[in-house]
């Protein structure tokens, strides 16, 4: 399934928690699934939301590969990026537990960005964070490490497990300072408008609290107005 540039642009306008809130309204998956857990943290929380399709890779660094260059599979990644119809999010599963060395650094991220990737996620660690920060290239990790060790890639475009969930090649990902979620492709085009509507519904409570001198009765009234709007949004999304 393809995703339009218009949908991608729309998704970038909203934070990841709002996207998660709207996905819940479709009632197409349990509320406790589909997003990465707290082990995956944004390296650069200041950056706007990252949106793209997963390009998955298995990674190791504890011992050298049996043959070939440690970056031998990077060409295969770049060929995949060039063939994708939307920006790629490079997703690494570090098979060394605990992580033995950094999955990425400045050179790798500079290369991925130059080829049009939207960002990177690893279940392992990263390095050169000051330099990667200067690239404005979103990265999400489980920590940092100063060395690349004997880093090498094993398989490209295979299912991986990162942040407690399975990620498949081509999965739609959305991430910001709050974390990373998957977005079901079959409902992605409806999410931007629904996010805008959801934020307007939340404004009933937020605006009431900002007005000052709140009362419990007033808060309850604002909550009821918010939930009424959310119910309407959810009913429309599930009907569609």
C-alpha cells in the first residue's frame, strides 16, 4: 500500500501522543500495542516529528563478521531507500544483548540523510551525538556508546523487534520527543484531519483551565463537552 506525500506532510504537523490518541479511536488494535516502550528515547527531543516507512536491519558489533566489510550491507540499505516511494526510517535491531557498541555515528547518519532518509531508530546505542544533532537528523536509541566496535549488518528488510514490538519492512512510523508509534497504513490518510479535530476537542478542557478560577462543576462540564466531541470523531472513524 502506498502513502501520499500529502498524508505524510499532514502527519508531520502533529505530535506522536496525539497520533496515538486518534489511532485508539479506530478501535483496530488494543490500546497497549503498536508503540515502542520506554527503552527507545529521542536523542534530539527538539526536532519535529519524524515520519516515514521502516527499512529494517539486523545489527551486531560484539565480534567481527565472518567475511566482508563491516559496512557491506549499507549499499543494500541505500538501494532500498532509493526504491521506496516515501522517506525511509532506518530501524536497527541490535542482536547483541547488552549492546556491545554504537549502531551509528556521524558518517552513517550523514549518508542516510543525503539519500533522503527521515531518521533512524535502534534498539542499541548511538555515538557522535553532537555531530548528528547538527545534521537535524532524528535518531532514537536505548543509550549511547563511544565506540563502533566490530559493527556489521546481518540482514536487511527482515522483521525486527525494537522497543518491545515487531517492526516489518514498510511499516509507517511516527516519532518525536515522546517516543515512536506505528500507524496502520489503511487508516493513515484519515489521521491528520482527525488529529486536528481531537485537539479542538481537548481545547474544551485546556482553555477552561487556562481561563482561571476553575471549579469542579466547570471542569466536569468542559470534560463532558470534550468527550462528546471525541465520541463523534470516533464514531465517524470506525464507520469509515
